[in-house]
C-alpha cells in the first residue's frame, strides 16, 4: 500500500511517523519546520490514518512496515533517517528490523521496552480514556474530519490486553544503523528503556519536563538533540 505522503524540501530524506490518531501533517509540525532547510521532509499518513485509507488492521505493525517500504521505494529516495513516536515509533522499529537497507538512522520515543508489572492496570486506564473519547461528540467530529477511514476500529485494536508488541520492543537486533532512544523523564515504564537499551550502538537522551510525547512537550530540546544525532549519523 502506497501511503498518502507529504514531501517538502531537499536534502537527505528524513521521515517522521506520527502518533496514533494523528496524521503526517498534524504531528511533528515543529520538527518539520526546524529541519526543512537541511533535509527532505517526508510525512506519511500511516494506514487507516488521514488519507491512507484502509480497514485492514489485523496485522497492523507488519503491514505498516510493508506500507512504508513500498512508499519509500515509490518515492525513490533511497535509505532514510526514520523518526517515530508512540504508534509511529513502533512502526519505525518494525520497519528498521525488516528493511535495514532502507535505514540511515532510527530515532524512537514513546515506546516501552518490556511489559510493566502493572500492565493490566495501565491497559485498563488507557481503555477507559479511549472509551471516554468515543463518548465525546466534539472529539469524534474532529477525528471524523481528520481520517477518511474508520478511526474507531483503530482505537479498538488497543482493547486487546496483548496488543503491544513487547516481543519487538525488547531489543534492536537486526538494526545496523545508528539508533537514538529519547524518553521523557515523567514516563516511568519508558524511562526504564534508558538503561534497558544502553547498548553500544544506542544513543540515549532523557528529556526533562516531558512524558510520553517528548517531541510535542519539549519540541525545541527534542529537535536540538535529534539534530546532533543526525549530524553524526550523516558523517558515518
């Protein structure tokens, strides 16, 4: 599936993968503006989001990785710097492991390395929040305008307590490119990844005064850190 994608600028290709229920144009806005003068900015809508219409979500992460590979090959940009957060971070991880030849570097945030001991409680809290969202008429109208697919089905994917791919987030085996893991200090389960992922090829950045959505909660600090990482990765 070729994803609906916004492409701007010139330079080395830099792909941003948005969080759940967002789109290429509604997420990573500050970073797209920050890097637009030095990189070719590529912002796809993941399947079922925005204008990437789909109702096939059973193998969401595997299929999304394939979608991204087909899209990058369609754009003929070669290997890319890949940046993703939360849902987009999980897709980035799947993609980097399965298509390492298309990766120059990968930057991840908003992912959890191993199942927390209180996972069931966290999952229940997320479900309650999502069900509350579905009862919010104003929010539903907003997402109806934003997405051409049935975004409610995307939410329901997360209602399975085993939906999170911990078998993939437990390590980065198979990724030969440089890796940056950024995490907000206010997210305990994700913050453990700063130690968990402390491998030789992984760069770690713990961002203060931020939680799950580091790139939007501390956009300037996030961008400066990413800039340093990309400049070193480009030099390899």
